[in-house]
C-alpha cells in the first residue's frame, strides 16, 4: 500500500487548492513545499469571478473575506492623464458571480493551508530531491526534510513546483519558455489612499502601469520596463527613477507619497509564456505554472492553476481506488479537459498583452482610438469579460473581430 493516495509537490495556489478538494473526498494527501512559510511576493492578487465561484463551493471565500480580501468590480484602461479609454465591467456577468477578489498571495496560501481537511498532511520546509520510479511509472518522490531523507510512495504524484520545475525536467518533459521583451517593476504601497473597486491600467509611451487597492490600506503598482533596463538603476538611482515615473503618469500623483516611500522594496519580475507538450506521464501529472504560463498582467496565471485543481479533483472524484490504470485514465481526461481551455487562455493573454504592452509608434497611435471606438461595444466587452472571468473559452466570432476594428455596424 502506498504511503499516500496523492503526493502534491508545491504548495502554491494550485497545489493547496487541489489538496483541499482531494481531502474533502477523503483521500490521504501529502503536500510538501520547500519554503518554511509562505513569503510575500508580487503575484496572484486577482481571483477572477469563475475562481470565486469555485472557491465558494469549497467554502473558502468566507475565510478569505475574513482575512480582508477586497472586491474588484471593473478593469479600466486609462490614459496617463486618467481619462478612461475603455472598461471591462464584471457587472456584465450574471449575478452572483459578477465580481472578483483582490488579496495577497501569501494570505491566500495561509488561509487555504489552514482550512485543509484532516486527511491532508502539510509539510513545509521540505524539498523534493527526485522522483521515485518502478515498473515504468512514477511512484512518489524522495524528500529532504531537515536532516532526514524520506522516500514517500503515492498512487499519484502531482508536480506544481513552478515555471522552473525540477520535477518536470526529471519526468523528461521539456519546455521552451518565451520571454517577452519587457519586465515588470512591482511596488507595494503602504498607507495608500482609497482607490475604489477598479483595477486601473494606464497606457503610457513607455509601457503599461497597473494600480489597484489591496487589503489593509495598501495598494500595488506594476510598471512595465524594457527587459534588463532596471539593472543600472541601483539604490542610488531609485528616487530619480520614481520621480520620472510620476512625471510620465500624472494620474499617479494621488499615490506619489507612498510610491516614493516604497521605492526601496521594489521587485523586478520577468514576463514569460509557455505550454508544455505533455501534462502527464504514468503516475505523474503537471498542474499550474509547471504545465503552462501566461503573461502576468492579464490576471490568468493563478486562476488557471485553481481551475486545473478543480478539474483534476473532479476526474479523481469518479475513481474509488487509485489503481495505476485509474490514475493514468484520470490524468489523460484531466489533460483533455483543461488543455483546450489553456490553449485559449494562452492565446487570449498573449493577444491582450501585445495590445496593451506594445510601445511601438504604430501601437501608440492606433491603440487609444481602437479602445475608445469600442467603449460602447457591449457585445464585444461582454465576450471579453466572460472569457477573462473564466466562464468560457469560446473564440471570438468573425463578426466580433470586424466589429472591434470598426469594419461592421454594431
């Protein structure tokens, strides 16, 4: 008999959510993570409406709200002077899931980790050394927990250890990460003024800036920069760099004081995309950022991981005994269910990223006109919001595309 039914390697949003779902099925689950405790990182703030629906079904929305999660109603795109070009309003969706939630990724992990069912064990500060194999299939993993080396056998092993995944490499699944030509500088603003329930994107000649409220009187700002251009700034140049940022975006004046105070704590993040050719091998499945990655500015990465967890748990819920054949059949069905969705999410995220982050002269001239021309195109806005929110992966019709370009009447 295996030590556990399922071994989950990586306690990010996808891994912990999967552990919660499987624990409620009565599965014996072990979750391991190399960190001794969740860290504060700039990622995964937005829970899309479909994700809110999934988490509510799991009883996790109320604990997140108790932790201070903020409601978000609209994604707006504005000029640097704060003139609205277009908005994507979650109010276009059907109630009650016509809103998203904003929270800290660290808080999300702590909340879900604290809600794990009794059949789930959670080992933090535990590193996965390598996969264990027998009879041509993955049978678990060798773990390093403090001074101890522990071989854990499981009927199913789930790799969700991030974009740069050792387990994916160990399983022989290759991936080609495509880096964008820009990075993101992330600021956490303390004592921020009230910003309301919008996530606001500001279009500037130098790239995209995104500002939104966070719990506890804080806010976050992401600023697009050319790749590697921040290396020469250093601590001595941060004040001047921040002043230049404020001059280029007058709309940010309302957060000028907390922005200047936050300059020493910036994080610089890469922007990449990929999709692995396979999501499973015998005894092992990939989940979340280990299987796929999209541009971080479109708010899809963490939501995709939670969707993966929901799908994999649903496939395993139909199985009484996790025999090798049942595990591999569930893994194949999981990939068949989720891959078309993520193919679409990847295309949508890439298209929107190119639309909003391009700094070419042509994009700077055409983009504002295109956005203004579609601010009242409710059918197109509804389709975009519906797909971004996670309720559908329906491709855009020819009519919708022609309508967006002003080639046909609405």
